[in-house]
C-alpha cells in the first residue's frame, strides 16, 4: 500500500509541472528543382508538365489552386524531343487532358508514333541555361485477353487475364475505375512479372462490384524507369520529421531535375456487372 501511495503522489507532482517546451528548429534553405513529367503515348500529342519543386512547409492556397499552379510553373524553357533524327519542339501552352485528368504546359500538335523499342530523347534548357536530359522508349501493347466475373449473391469480382512474354522483363500498371474514367480508381498499382511462372497471368479483385456497376479495366505496359519512379513516389514519407524518401527519377543534368520521361501503351476493357 505504501508504494501505491508513493506512485500516486509522484503522478500528482508530475502532472502539476509544465513539461512542455518550445523548440526552434533551424531548417536549411531549400533550393527548388525542376520537375519533369512527360509521358509518350502512341496516337496522342507530345505533352509535358514542367514545374518547380517546393519545400514541405511552403504554403498551399486551397482557395486558389490556379494561383498555386502558376507559382510552381517553370516558364520560358526550351523543350525538344528527338526521335529518329526528327526534333519535335514543344511550345509553352497550358492544356488540360480530361481523360487522364492531367495538366500540361509544354505541348506539340505532332502525334507520338507507334514505334516500339526505339529511343526517344528529351532535351530541356532552362531559362538559366541549365540542362535536363532523358531517354526512354515505348513498350509494345499487352492486350487484355478476357475478363471473367464471379458472383457471391449480388456481389461480383473480376478476374482479368493477359499473356506475358516470359522472354523479357516486363512491368505493368493495373487500374480499375467504376462507372466513369474520371472517378477515383478502385485499384491502381504497378507490378512486375516476376511473381508469375506462366505466360498466362490473372489479376483479380474482391467482391467489390454491385449489379449494374460498370468496371473499366485499364492495363498499362510500362517501362522499368516508370515502375521504379511510381514505387518511389508511393513510398516517399509525408512526415517532415522522418528520413525523406528518394524519388527514383530518370532525368539528369546540371539543372538537378526530378521526374520521369517515359512511354507506355495500354489496353482497356469495359464490363457491365450482370449475371
């Protein structure tokens, strides 16, 4: 009993003390870096988003996102994409792609050709005369073979089948949206083909779909660079007090850029959930 009383008194004394203390942390000055997002999709125009990174603690104006966008855009850059001796110059112009919900600020009216496995080079000169360089290729399409439904009462799951080329190392992005393409994805992740031992591969869902739902399945064939980039973005910590993650960029140069220059192809299959 005596020890219980001592513990009780100690708790009262500690709780009456002001144990809080303000600590000032001197953070180093942050130098913005150019951020590149350029995706080459056969049949679509050449487009790129070129912005500047900012500090975790920089303010974000939720009331005026366009003003914030203008504050991070990198203006007056010279942007070129070189393919088979042809130089495509991208002009500075803001465009919104409603299908992908992406915004671009350097564009061309020329169309990305259906040429797979051939190199595409990116060259950017910033207004300060710094250089950004990248190289990529477009992997060939890997179509969806079939989509099957399995029911548990009035709830359904999907099994999506495709055929993988086992002689090559392949990377994929899997996405399912419900009813419309501009809805938030039910699934969205990148994967490699190492987990499979046969050419016939299957991706599945839970019993997530109701009758009359429309499941939109998109299967992307992506590059290894994009696979590493997407995983590094996903694994980067949002906590400013932990060790920062490393973004796996494939753009280089004395401008010290971040980002991705890559190509991909995709196949899409839309299924209405009916018995």
